[in-house]
C-alpha cells in the first residue's frame, strides 16, 4: 500500500515539473526579488523553501526558510530525537511579516506556528532565526552578481565556448565564494552563494579550518495551501543509504519494444522497454510498484535572449522536492552543457505517521536533451533504491536506451 501511495506522488512530481516549466516561462519577464535590495537572477516563487543542516548546535539540527511573498516568510528549527543525549525532538516555527518598503529585512509582525516553552533555549532559537534572516539578507545585498556568469563559468575558451568553473567538482562546492567575518559561525568564514538555492542563495558556510558549519540539505516547492512538506520535514536519517530490505532480481525479457515520442517540430525521442513495463499513458510507463519512467517535450521561449535563463530556471526546478518527497542534496550530481542537463539524485519520503525519522528512498534521474533550437527532450526515471541496488545493470540499460533523433 505504501508503494502504491508513493507512485501516486510520483505522478504528481512529474506533473509538478511540467507545470513548473509553464510557470518558469510565465515569470521570465518579471525581474522581482524576494529580498529587499537584492536583484536575484532567478525569481523566488511562492511556496519555495530551503533547509540547511546547522552544525553550530550540539545536536543534529536543521533550519529552514519558506517564501510566501515579498511581505511574508516562515522560518523553522527542527532537531530529531537524540537517543544518546536523551533529548526529545524539538521544533520551533514562526511566520513573519516584513516591511516591503525597507532596505533591510525589517520584521513588522510575528506569529508562532508551534508552542514556545519557558525554556530560555526556545527564546534563543527564535532570536537566532530572526538574526539569520536579517544577516543573510544584509550579506546577500553586498554580493552583486550571483548568476551563471559567476557561479558556472570562468570565461570563454579558445573555441569560443564557455569554460565550466565546476568541471569535476561536487555539487556542494558550486558558488560565488565570499570571505567574511561572521561571529555566529566562529569568526572568519567562507560563504558560498549559488543562484540555484532559493531565497538567500546561501549554499554553505565554511569556517577558517574547513569545517562546514551550515549547508543546504534540501529544497522544495509547496504545490498548494494544504501541502505540509515544509512543516513536516524531519531531516534525513544517518542510515539513509543503508538498504532496509533486499529486492528480488528481475527476470527481463530479450524481446524489447521501441517507443517513439514525437515533437511538434519533427524531432523524436525513443526508448526501448521489455514486457516488464506497463504503459500508463502515451509517454508514461510503470514497472510494477518499483519504477516509473516518463518522456516529455519541453518547448523553449521564442526569444533567443531568454533561452539560457529559461534553461537555468528549469535546472533549479529540477532541484526541488514536492509533496512529502525531499530531494537529497548531499548525494546529488548535476552536469550541464549546451546539449544536455543531467541530474542524478535521491528522494526521501518521510513517514509522517511516525515521530521517528523513517521513510523510503528512491533514486531519481532527469535528463534534458537539446532536440532543436526550440525544444528539449525530457526523460524522468525513478526507482526505489533497494530495487536499483539489486538490478542496477538492468535499470541502467533501460535509461541508456533513451535516444534523441534530431
């Protein structure tokens, strides 16, 4: 039952990304910023959030920020139960209104979304959340350009193509690096800024001795007013990548069928599948309750000047979790070129019925491939982690069979 329920979520996730494509196109001409006096390369949209693993606490802790609109933000502190220190789970959530006419992050009102005890630590955490929102805004204002030109590229090669700044580097090391004094994080620090990270664009904060003090752990997009993904995030368990069960080996058939997904401009996408897969729609296939595959066509804006920004907006959309499903930024691989954007990561599904940190893990691959000057092919592939571990050669062969015929 749990897997069937999750596969309904997978359909929602696929629908969410396609809807995000339309949303991204709609907001392209709107150079708004969520933060005062900050010209963000990518506009934050209502319901975007980001969570950080905060290593300044003596217990495992997360701090999250949610953008409603330019006048309303939420902030949340969450610490899972700690058996060794005999500490129960702790949660503090606040909703703040800010002065949109101010040059600073000036809080004009506040509502507590969780109960606050008389423990002085609760008051300290509330003040800490206030300070982070104010400080992150002030520091982001001083960084004039957080864009692909400063984050992704070092310049132009001899062949006239842009040279990648992060070729071979991990996803967590992306960013414009600014050295600053920040007493809250131990004095001298390096702050990494990346336009792919929502709201403050802060990716991580590293101390002078190289210790990661504060790092983006996941980001997401609420899909409705009933979506509780932000308030129900409980962090990632320490044994996240240890399989809870062993899957059966798949017995595949040598007989395969080639499926063709045609675009309006005559370019085709093809993929080969055997009889284990069941076609749900013209472009969607399921392998029981183990895996989901979908193929779509993404249309680019007509104006050439807008195409690069549009693709970067899609890149950010690909990095967002959705209802009850949290993308794991810790183990994320992102590569991008003029011809292809490829994302390989994991999604963690919280067990919201349990007070403990527990749930399921899926491996997820998304590929955007240039078909022509106005269209990109988009394949999305999701499989439960234990199924992939047992049958990785099979699933890799399925994904490798995907081709774009220009």
